C-alpha cells in the first residue's frame, strides 16, 4: 500500500464523506482502519458509535479528502481490509440539498373560514381591484415589495461553465438562501431553458410584475451585457448582474482597505486585470469611477489596447478605448512589471513567484479564479504585501455575498428603480468600513460574511446613495392598507 501525503498548503481537504463501517469486534480493528485511512491521505473527523454486539461493531466515520476521486481511493483501501464491511457512504453536501434548500412559508395562518375569506375569496377581490385602480399599491399589498428573481440560463456557472439550467438550480437555490439569510430578502430561482438573448429578455419582462428586482446570474459573456442593458432600459425595477457588479463592489471594498496598508493613493496605482469578461470589465468601470487612471487588461492574447485586431469584440473595444492609455502591447507578465495591483478574474496558475517579484513595492494580489487561483498564496507570499482569493480556506476571501443581500435590502427599502454606479461605490465603502482601524491588517482587509452588521451598513449606504443619485424618491406616496 503506497502512502500518500495528507493535504498540503494549497491543497486543503474540502471534501468530506461519512462512511458507515461494520467490522469485527476485535481489539485493534478501529486502529487498523484509522491507519489505513491516514496512509492514503484521509483526515478522520467525527467517529460515532452506531451499535455494537459481541460479534460486530458499527461506526460512522467522517473522513476529509481532497476531492471525490480521493474519497473513492480511501474507501477502496479500507474495503480491502479483512473483516470490514462498508454499509453506506453519504456526502453531507448532497444531504444538504435533498429536496432542495428553500421553501415557501405562509406569513398569515389559515385556520378558520374567516381567515380563508380574508386571504382568498371573497376578500382578496377587494385587494385585486385596489391594485387595478392604482398599480403602485402592489408594492404594499403583494410580495413584490420584498421579492427578487435570481435568473440564469446556466451557461457560465462559476467553476463549471455551461452546465445548463437544470444543473444550475442548486447554485441559484443557494443564492436565494443567502438573500434571505443575510438580507431578509425573499428570492426565488428562475432557471431558463434557452440561450437566446431575445427569449431571455422577453421572459424576464413577462415575469417582472411579480418581483421587486432581478438578479441576473451565471449568464455567459457577452450576452450578459446586452441582457442587463436591455432590461435596465425596458423595465422599471432594478436589474443587477451579480457576476459583474457584485464582484466589482467587493473587489473595490478590498482595494480601499488594501491601499491603507500599503500607503498608496488610488489615482497613483498601476492596475493589471487578467480576464476581460463580465467581472473584469465591471471592475475596470468601478475602478475608473473612483479615480484609478492606469489600468491594463489582458486576455489570452495579451494586453488589450486600442487598435488591436485579434480576439476583439464590442466590449473589449470599449475596454481598449477607456484603459491602457499608454497602449502597452505585450504579455500579462510584461504588463505586471511595476504594477501595484494584480486582479485575476480569469484562469488558474497563470502567474509565478517571479511575476509577483516584478511588481512594484508592496504589491497587492487579488487572485480570484475559482476553485484554483491565478497564483496560490503560498507562491505569492511573502513577495505580495496583501493577498486575497475567492476561497474561504485562505485569508481575505473576496466573496460576492458581502454585497448582494445588503445591496438589494437597501434597494428594496428605498424603492429604487435602478442600481447605479454611486450606489455600488457606496456599498463598497460600507463593506470596507466594516473593518475597524484596529482590525485592519495584511490578512484582514475584508470583513467576514458572518458579520451581520456588514449587511445593515450596506443596505443603509445603498439606500442613501439611491436617494442622492436620483434612483429613488425619499418621499414616495405611502399606500394605505385600506383602500
């Protein structure tokens, strides 16, 4: 039996299984099983006794592994032991998804005829007629007031790509859970079985009367840009593509705190972005809005510059026109020389330690490719002063969940009809400010997603920015309950 090392830096055990073992009731059997699991790199967690008798013992053992394949290797090795039978294998992640992760609950009980007559016929007719007379009353008298649609076609699911609408459903359910958990916003997944831009726009417009806002999710570029732009023009409720703007908000929040550590001014930064898709373009736009002047974006062909012919599209043309004023032409590695910030929203393992060494003093590295970043913290440090990824198992996780629940809470509270750049910037400042001066450090530039105060701060800041920027009216007409 060849030994495999346990998880190393950059290869954490993020996959767990719970295995029910039945084995002979003899001294040393549990130790033999444990050593076998350890020899192939498994990490034993909980060990629970299920039952025992003079002949056999049944235990549930939770095992940490690198991935599914590694988990199968562990099970195969233990299965070879004489006197050991595997009764079942369960994956806690799958168990958490059984039957879906969200449900609809009634806010009002229906326990009597009187209750029934109020919430349904005949009483509901009065409410319907009130809304017919004054459609704005729907914001008071229906779920529209607090409900967001999470819309996808499943073409760009993070780390998975084009897996289709059905397979994308667990991600959208998870998004809806986070809306409720952190923003008290009721959200529902809408997974569309079409990739046609016009069909998606048409369908969302048909669904719009039910919702107070639309969160577009995991729709591939460049279609996602047109879909968002068209819906913003054609609907009177806020539209938000989280892959673009949620990422941009949290990245900006991280940068606002990172520059405090390295003692640099935002207008003086040289920024290099790897990946000129939805997230990269949105980040460039929000950087420009706060005064970053020197931005170079790179794709698989190298730097984006005005006049480049290969691999261009209208969005990259916009990027070329508004960034890289020096018209740098060359590789990502060449662009990184003397850079203050690297932002990766592209692909894994693009950079080396030498690339980080070539950057300016005290470089900031945000390597956000998931699940494997453009460079691992173990390779970037100690040459990078501030390092962040999109993963929870490293310091400084840049996670969109810090943005969208609080942002939509503020949007719905203000009854905003748009989500504009000032609102996004305000949300970013609120997230950054949630890290106190005494807390701020190289390894803590962004608050924890479990800091509930963050979402309240984001909601308040977003609502105020909506009022100030004209995306909402502070003194809208209040519709009474009795009409």
